[in-house]
C-alpha cells in the first residue's frame, strides 16, 4: 500500500512505507487518513505516474487550477490539523497500469478504508458556508457522491467518516448524520455503525444497497462490492456491451458469494443454514434467544438413562424440536438423520455436569461423554447434530446466561 506523506514545510511525496498495510504486524502500521471522493474529468486528477518518482514536491498556486490538486490541498490541511503524516488517495496511490497491483488494490480497498484513522469525504458538488446549510437546502442528500458504486464501501467500512463541502466546510460525521444517511441510502443504521455486522445481512439485502448507484466501468458494479461480501475476485475488464459486461461480472461475484456461503454453512453452524440465520430480522432475535434458552432447558432436563431405547427416543425428539425451532424462523436445517450410531456407557458421573457447569458446558459434556458415534441400529446422529447446532446458536447469539 502506497501512501502520500506530508511534511511540516508543506511538501509531499509518494512513499512506499510501509510496503503493505495488513493486519500484522500492528507495530508497523502508521496512522493514516483516507480520501473518499468522486473522480473528475480525465486530466483533472493527479495520477500515479505524476508522483511515481517519489520526489518531494509542494503545491503551487498554478496547480490549484486542477481539481486533483485542490483535493490534495484539502488532504494536506486535514492532515496538518489532525496531526496525520500519511494519506491515501485512490487516484495517485495505485499504479493502475500494473494489473497485479490493481487487482490487489481492488480486493484490499475495503480493508484499507476500514483501517484508516479517519475517512474524509470531499463533496465537490456541495457548496455551503455551514454544515447546517448543506442539510437544510438538500444539497447534501442530492450529492452525486451517494450515487457512485465505490463510495458504498467507503461509507460503510471506516469507523470514522466525516463530510466536507468543496470549500472545506465541515458538514458532519457519519454518526451525527446517520439518520439522514439512512434515509438517503436505505442502509440500516446497524451496518453504518459497524462494518463487522455485514455478515448478519443477507446477500440479497446487501445488494439492494447498490440501487441507484453507478460506476464508470460496467464491471466495477461487481468489484465495488468485494469488501461488502468479503470475497476475493480477479478483476477482468473488456470492451463490449455495457449491460452484458456488468451482468457477467455480477454473475462471477454471485458465484464467489455462493462458494463462500457454502463453506460457512459447513464449518460454522452445524445443521442450520447460516444464510437463513443471518436473514432473521433484528426484531425477532430476542424471541429466538428465548427459544434457544427453552430448548437448552428441555435438553438438559431429560434425565440421561443409559439405555438404547431412551437415547434413541431422546435423539429423535431433540432433532424434531430443533427442526421446529429453526423452522419457526424459516431456517433450513439438515440433521444427518440418515446416519446411525451406537451408544456406549457413560464416561463420567452426570452429576458433575448437572451441578457444577454452565448450560453450555453441560451440552458439551453431553456430546463428549454420553454419545459416541459408531455403526449400529440406534439413532444418535439426529440428537448429536441438534446438540452441536445448539452450541453454535448459543455462541452466535452470545447468550451469556447459558455460557
């Protein structure tokens, strides 16, 4: 990741320190600001080729005829005021002639915006002397910044987003304007406040957030969503019909989303579909939590008689009740009921788990010490999958009184 470095005397240069900003090591990650903006006409923006030699420069009065330099001056002013030494600007910090670097940048951009100390939104079509003026005369909500594809992730990913007019007038922050931003974009406040919550929204709902947004290149309508779905794709651009190129790129994106979702369903959630769980509306989650509590209480009050017939009956009932619980919320459930197993004698006294452990640990003990998978006529798999799914639900919902 290249950054623009600002100096106390007003000079700036393009630097490769650090060569890459990644989650590790934290000690090598400088604080940096990041710019969000709409690109101007060709020739107005500063390019990588203009800064690639790494020489220190200063902004001259004659430079300000180009909007790109006015944006750079804006970044410099914000950096000076807030004590930042580094800034990232997409127009000049990526070598777009290097396809491997461009691919890496497009797939990393959500992370770069998320890791920025602050994201500064430069709204070139908003003119005002006070922030309140921009809200009252509706120039803020009518800004084309809200209509661009790439600005979707630039709005959601960073924790701190601040908006400025073309004069550099402070309009407000993402948090202070979240009501207005929600009304403009239809993005839920939960997603605006915390980008880590994106996985709780269905793929279909996230795609709706792109309604009314446009990109210069048709394929970018898919690539601008890579971070929103947390998937990786090699960008492919071509000449041709705009709608056809857009559709092809979006189909590639949907394929990646499907593959990722399939892996999550296998690894994370036992027998319950993660995509269905994440689609449960917020207002129903407290009801789900209570149903999980009641199911846990039922399972742990069955009385574990070490007989084959009792285990089979309890296993069948556990699977049936789990299916009913999840079906109430339209969650698909696969309990491997076609498999069979045999029980063995208990490995430890149940009283240890009955009186000394949390509900979650008692379910874990039930799995570890009571049911052992093998070949035989008894149906244990149905109950085992129900118990594993229950543990996953408790962890996912972070139900503290069960843990």
